[in-house]
């Protein structure tokens, strides 16, 4: 088993909120573009820590 490689991306919804998501199943809704980029970068760098911190 190797390290988990995540590649998170963002998409702008029709209501102008930004969703950050990853092919691994991680997703966060209701961001601004800035916070979505930050969340996506944080997820890629530490997916386990983000998962533990979510809720
Ligand atoms: Zn991921």
C-alpha cells in the first residue's frame, strides 16, 4: 500500500457557491472560491487529518 494520492478540484455552482471535491469521495459545499481552493489544497496535503476534522 502506497501513500494516498488525492487530487482535489473546485466547481462553481449555479447559486455561485463553490464546491470543493476529490475523486476519493471527499466533498465540501458552500465555499467561496478562496476558501474552496484552500480546502482543496489542505485536503490534498493531509486527507486523513481533514477527514478526522470534518463534521
Ligand atoms: Zn481525496
